[in-house]
């Protein structure tokens, strides 16, 4: 009876509380780490594709850059080399380019690029085929909705938290985001 009162009483409950606490902290830390990795790398393939395209433009390899831009023979037929050269040809200087941001838009990604002397550009990258084009509009991602009466509505997707992080990233580069 005296051994019970001298120190062993409640030791199992303390150990159980420590184990539960360490499990909860580990799960929270893992969630934060996985969330951070997803946030920074969820558009990695598309950003790398745009970087590869800009490297080809910087090296003045316009044929390979056009092939990378279009991605398929059907798209090459719709976007002839003369149009590509007008959009990205020799007067365009992309030296000193930087990927500023990327935003997922349904089955595509909009990549904001500081194209050096060519100015800021937005590049639309298909998630599946990795083919590139100019975005259908300059305002960003448009969400198509149907109201209760069957009318087609368009709304720009705005995520306040994402836009706050984007503005912080732009300001760290000495820039401001302009929609």
C-alpha cells in the first residue's frame, strides 16, 4: 500500500497522455509539411515546361520552342511558324526571365512570367498535354456557372488567401501584382 502512494500511482496515465500528445503534434507537423510541399510544387511540371520554353527562346532555337509551345501536330497546323515568330521572334528578348507565379485553373495552369525585356506575360499550360498558349483572357481564371434558371454565368475565381500570398511573393521581388 505504501508503494502505491509513493510514486507509481498515475504513471500509466501520464505516459498515455505523452504518447497521445506526441502523436497529435506529429500529425499536425506532417500536415503542415505536406501542405507546404503541395503549395510550392503543385504546378511544378507546368512551370518547368515554361522555363524550358524560355530557355529555348533565349538560345534562339525557335523551331524547338514552337514545337514545345504547341505540343501536337494539330496545334502546329493551327499556329504556323510565321505567327509564332510574330509573337516570340527576334524583337522579343526574354533574357533575364523569371517565373513569378502560377495559378491552377481547372484543367490548365496560368503561369505569370517576367520575360525580361519582353515584359510580363501570362502563359496558359494544359495540365495533361503540357502544351502552351496565351490565356483566353488577361483577367485570370474564369469559372463557368449555371444558375437555377439555366442561364450561363461567368465569374472570376478569387481566393483571398492565395492572392495575399501572391502579393507577398511579388513584393519580395520588388513588384506589385496587376490583374
